């Protein structure tokens, strides 16, 4: 069956609905919503239309028994009631499983970059556009994690937190020039990742802020820490 891993991950999300009167299982309903968005759906009504048009085919492929598409309020209320943290955790588990299945020669590369989501603003309620920091696995072409931040400058403090949450070792993290600012962090992160440096780490500022790097007697082109002063700048824009 296709999308088995994704369906399993979605089924593990906590269902906020009461046990009585559930007509639609949570996992398949969320999966069909994801498929609808991948097919171009941009609203709840588009998702409902996708399920209604392809209902028999979806039932046959995924073994579900939807007699009809859910009402738009049913889908909307369910999605609004879901815990965003549960959704993010489910997608992170799914993405990590897919990433681990990719054979990579050498070190894996993960690009950290923030993007403002098009169309996410709302002038009516004075809501600014959402800004999302993402960890993109370049070798597998997968986004491993998202984290919403207030604006682009907040990426600086959010990046070390996202790296820690991923819990990955032996990978190369890259970021753009925004993270090359002096005094960006209050304390240096743990030297758990490889970082390419284009200059020698002999300055007093480097020795003060990035003492874990200075203790390693490696060439300047392979400093074993995620530095904020001479890191490999890369943008996935």
C-alpha cells in the first residue's frame, strides 16, 4: 500500500474528538487531506471536493470505507483542534525514517533556512505573514523539521535549538550569512557537527566565543563546530 509510513505516522497523532460518533478515522482523513494539498488544494472546500471525487479510488487503495466526503465543518473543526506539536512530531518522525533510507556517500548535509510563507498574512486581523525555519536534508530532498519564528532575525537563536531537537550527529549543517553575525548567541553550541571554515580560527573573538573549536587541532577547512563567524554559507532559496 502506498504512503504506509505516512499513514502510520498520522495515525499516531492524538485524536481530539470524542469517541462517540466518529465516522472518519483520523489517519486516513489526514492522509487524504495531505494528498489533496499535494494535488493543488488550497482550501477546506478544495480538500472536500478532492475526497468526494476520488472517494471510491481512495477506499480501494487504502482499505477505507468512506461512504461520502466529510462535511466542511467536520474537517475544519478537526484540523483546528489538532495539536500543532503533535503534527510536527509526526511529520518529523516520518521524514527521518525516509531520510535514513537514503544511501549517502560521506557526510549528510542539512541546510537551515527561513522563509516567509506566501499568503499567510491577514490584513483584516493585522496578522503578519508566518516565518518558518526549516531543516532541509539536501541528499534526500526532504524537510526534516519546521519551526515558526517571529521574523528573520529570530532565526539566529532558533537554529541551535532546532539542531539540538534533531539530535543528529556526523552531519554538516549549513546556513546563510544571517548567522555570521558577531554576538549572535549567548553561548557556543556543543561541537557535534562538522563546519567548513574559510579562514583560520586564531582571532581573539573566535577563541572567546568558540573555545570548543579552538581545542581541536584540525585544519582550518574542517573545524569541528558549528561556528557563527566563518561557517559555510549556503542558501536553499
